[in-house]
C-alpha cells in the first residue's frame, strides 16, 4: 500500500502488543484514509479485537504507535479521542437496565462537562442517529428487552452520536472513524443485511471511515474496499479486496479450500468453502 | 443447795450434755459418712468457686483452675484449664479430677464429664445468698463443713452489720457500671435487678436504678441514664488490663450528662478489684467498699 | 416515522430535579421525627426553655444529648452506606456488592474491638478512642486492598479488588475472633454487641469528626454519576466513549471506602443498608446514577433513622441493636432478590 502517511486519518505504525509476555500482535501497520472501509479478517485468536483496541487507544502498544490525524494517541486525552473515534464492541451487556435513549445518550459523554446535563441539541442528535439505524421506534423501550440485532443497531447509533459534533465544542469532528468488532456475529441473516445497509449508509451519507473485524468473509467482501488478513497477530496480506480475497489467501488463513467467485446479481466477491485443505 | 435444786441443775445440764453428745455424734457421722464423698482432686473453672474452696481451707484439694482466676495468690502456681467459653477438656482430664466445677451453661463439657464418669458440681450465677449457700455445699463436698459454715456465717454477719450501719441514712439511687467504651458513655453495661451485684448495692444502702429490670445486666442508652437520674455512679472493674492509674486519668466522661444528680453533686466513683466482680467469699468486703463509697459518714 | 409517540424522553430534566427535592424534603422530615420519639416522656416546653440552665435541664439533655445526635448520626450513616452501596454496585457491575464487600468494615471493626478489649485510652482532642481506631482500621483495610488491586499494569482490576476485599474480610474476622477469645466475659459480650451496630453517640464530637470525611466522600460521589452510568457498559465500552476508567474506578473506590469507614466509625458495622436502599431506589427511579445516587443518600438516611426508631420502641424499654433490625429486614430482602433474578 503506497499511501503517504500524512494522508492517513488513523494509522497504526508497526505496533506490537503482548499480554503477559505472549505476543498477540506483531509489527502490524494499518493505514486508514478518510472514507475508507477496511475489514480485518482472521480466525479466532488472530488478534483482531486487540488490534481494534490498539487503534481505539484503549490499550497502549508495547512498540510502535497509533496516530489519529497525525497526532499520537497517547498525547490526546480520552475525551478528545472519543469525539473523533468510536468503537462498537462485539457485545453489549448492561448490568443495570437503561432505556434505548439513555444508551444512545451515553455516546454524548465526551461532549459534555462532568457536571453538565444533556441539552435539547443532544436529544436531537440521538434522535437522528436512532433514525439512521432504524431504531427510533424503540426509543423508550428498555435495552434489555431488545433482540440482539436491535441492540447492536442501538449501540451503533450511540457510537454515531458520539461522533456527531456539537455546537458547544469547537473541535468539529470532520472525519469521524467508527471501529466495529465483529458487528454481525451472532445475528441472523436479516439483521446482518440491515447492519450492512446501515454501515453503507454511514459510509456514503455521513462519510464515516470504517474499520471492522469480522469472521464473515462475504460480509467483508460486500462492504469493505480494503482487507487486512491477520493470522496469529501478523499480517499475511493487505490491500484492495479483489486482490486480497483469493483462494490461496483463504487457504493460508483458514486452512480450507474455497471457491472465490464473483456473484452475478450483486457483483460482489463470494467465498464458498469446499473442503479442508 | 438442796436436792430439788440439784435435780433441776442436773436436768438443765443433762439437756445440754445430751445436745452436745448429739452434735458431736452428728458431726463425726457427717465426717465419717462423707469420707467416701469427699473430693480430693477438684478442678474449678469458676473463679468464684475457686476462691470459696481456698477460703474454706480446701485449697490443697484444688488441682486445676480457670484461666481468669487470680485470687488468692496460691492459685498462681496451679495449672489452668480454660474458662467459660473454652474449657480445655483434655487438660481437665489429664489432671485426673474426681470433681469438676462447671458453669451450668457449659452443656458440652458437662456431658463429657458425665461420660467420663467424673462428678460435676454445677455453678449458677446468682445472688449473695446463693453464694453463701454454695459455700456450705462446697464445705460438705470437701469435708470442710465446719469451716465452710463459719465462712458463710462470717459473710452473712458482716453483711448484716453493714446493713445496720447504713440503715439510718437515706438510700441514694445508684447506677452500677460494669463496663463501657473507653473515653465515652457509649455501650454502657450496668447491673440489673438480679444477681449479686444488685444485692451488694442493696446491702450497701443504695437503690439500684435498674432494680426493676429482671435481668443481670442492662445496656442503658444516654437517654436511659438521664431518665434514671442516679444520685451516685459507681464504676467497678476487675483488675487486669485496666490499671487503677488509667481510670483516674480518664476525664470524667459522665460530665456530658450534667443534668443527672450524680454529676451535679460530683458523686462519680471508680472502684477496681477482683473482689468486686467475683461472687465469692470476699463479697462482704466488696459490699463494705460500696457502703463506704455510698455512705462515708456511716464509717467515721 | 411516528416521532411524536417515540420522541426520546429527556434524560435528566427538571422533573428529575423536582423528584430529588421532594425526596430530600421527605428524608429531612422523617429524620426530624427521630428525636421526637423515645421511651422517656419529655416535657417539650422545658426542652426549649432557656431560663433553665442547660446543665440542670434533664429534658433538654435527653433531647439534645441523647436523641438529637443519635438521629443525626443515623441520617449520616444511612446516607453514607446507601451511597457507598450504589457506587460499589456500579464499580463492580454487580448488584450484590455492598459497602462491606471490600473488607473496610471488618477492618474498622477490628480497630474498634482492639480498643474496646484492650481498653487503651487513646483519646485525641476530645475524640474517643473507638471511632479513631475504627477509622484507622478502615484506612488500613482500604490501603491493603488498593495496593493489591493496583499491582496489575492495566489500572485497577475489579476482580482483584473483590477478591482482596473478601480475603481481607475473612482475615480480619479471624483476628477479631482471636481478640475476642483473649477477652474476658464482659469484654466478649461488649464486642458482640458492638458488632450489631449502635447509633447512641450521645455527643456531637464523633459527628463533627466524621463530617469532613463524609464531605470529601460526597465530593467524590458528586463527580461520579454519569461515569458510573457508562461503566455499566463495561470498561471497554466506557473507555471507548471517552470515560477515564482508571480515574473513575479510583474515585469510586476511594470515596465509597471513605464513606464506609466514616460510617462504621460512627455507628459500628450496620449491615444491609448498602444493599436494600440502592435496590429499592433503582426499582422505583430507574438506573440513571444522577438520580439514583442522591436519591439513595436521602432514602438511606430516612431508612436508618426509621430502623433506629423501631429499635428503640419495638421492645421498649429494652433496646434492640439497630443492626438487628436492618438484618431482619435485609435477610428476606436478599432472598427475594435472588428469587427475582432467576
């Protein structure tokens, strides 16, 4: 990938991370430009979640650095990072029950002072975000009563609300980044489609840069324009989807023989597993 | 002197002579008869009973004592077998006793002694009269009947003399404090209307403010003390961790309740000594201490 | 899109403020009733009669020395324990966490009992030894737990906090048992009664000493509510939304421990307030900590004062320890919670 570093919105430069002296990520470089949609692919334990957490600044790399708009993350405050970069975790389980609106409003935390309360502007923002993700009609329901797909969409709405600029803050997030950790795992087909639609809409309308990790090769193929293949914490391939998503790479990554073709109706790549390699 | 007078004299004397013989035979019999029932190796877990045993001269028959026994001095060299909450059964048995004095609430220990075929002497906390009665009982068990009777009688006589001395003085209301949190009047632990402490107060010429509470101990709150309005406050402690100098150095915590007569008239006293808290043969001496505190003018 | 019906409700509005004000007034009223009730009939005119010198006015002394400080202490202890309960339940993301989970109360009890049983007079400028030693014990426990939980590189580990707290509880309880064993009969009895809680402070000094601690804890509490809301999402979710999780955990832990230590030094280890009150408040008012935290403080104050009144009057003239009343209410409450959560 020959992209100048200065163009990069969010990039991880040769980051490594180890947990209790077991290497999890080794010398990984990820560069996301504004408007990109990057998919992280890899088997369980390949370090996808850790990489996302490194990109979000939740954990500090053992070596290398992560930069947002050219500034190292450890030099930015948590709130400053949060206003430009949101992470949707794999699962959201609440110990205490909140309404959908309250969960969405949690995304506005970084825009408010400690002792300030949400204003009408914040309420309007979350209304819009819930609308975009198709969950506005759930606004006053309790989060725990929702289905998995509805919960995920609410959390995405909350993350969106986090990225929306507010008049109170002069630092406008011109280039919001949304990180998603396996957004469609454990969702049924309908919700997978809906989430894909939401994410497409975000890319298009709101110019949100996306980095997501997933198991689902077809989902990634349909949504992402770039792919990064991770295996045991190392990148084995990265680049545009068409050149990365090949049968050889699939074999290398998952150890299975698969057929990679172009789907007629949608024009997207389709991966069909055949047998063990 | 004529014959009629002489006969009368003889009859008088013979009555006494007859009585003397009977008494002698009876005492001898009780001694002889009790020979088989005299306990020679006594373990006493109750300090009060230990004191009684020594007082009636049966000290040599005591082979084991409570961890908390401190009087008389002879006990210091005796093996200790635990106390109310933690009697050490092994140690007790190792001393090969033929009589073990236990609190009547120590059901486990009692059961174990019975199973071992060892005789048990049950002690129950009670009033002064229970204590003197116990002295007499111990006398019979240890073959010291006469000495025991004397000891018990001495206590009773002394108590009676105290009562008489103070009888003509008006009886003050007394709060007898057995314990509280240091430096404060929280968690006050006072004597109720039952038990030897209450008896001591009464014999010493006072009225226990909590005499109407049918319990040995009372935990009054500040409100309770204010409502009881005692004329005299006496705090008693056994010797041990709290030395007499410590108590005198403590600021008078009762000043906080200045509306009670005891504080206004400056009649708050601290007394220490194991004789005050052990219902044993020294109870009369302890009562005298109380009486001297309550009615100093009676003892001038 | 039917926006009218499903317009998101404002999270924390004037309605919430008025709820809090109403709760606050209710709590103050209930606490004000506390000193009025008691086993001794009082001549109310005499209480406020300035012509009678205070040093001789029994009725005034009953009210101002015996009853009023007691109610104030009850309100403060109740508020402190309830608030600490709310914060710790959010910190541990566990509805069963109580202020006594962290070993703070057993540390405080150990300090107090050492003084009660050894009887050392350590009064410092009017503050009696027991509250002082109690607080020292609390601080000791807090420090140990904090140091243990901090040893991981990644900030404050809540699981280690919990484990250290539980372990410390067991350790201190064992030492307490040992110390009780060394005591004589009277002292043992005192120790047992201490552990049941006692609000009869009969002096304003312990309250005055506890106030600064409670105020500091209160400042910490006031900083926390929204962060605690977000903490419900997990530390990843909260951090991703911009919460400084480590700082939040530290403030939560320290202020809850401070409040608990102050409460125990004032009234002994009174259990169940820290779990009953937060739960009922959450049940009635939802989960937003901006509402739940202050509401629990008010409710805790009213609750404990009421329990204390019950303790004084149920078996009059005998007095039950207040910890017994809270336990009688708390035991079945716990069971109900368990059954409900199935």
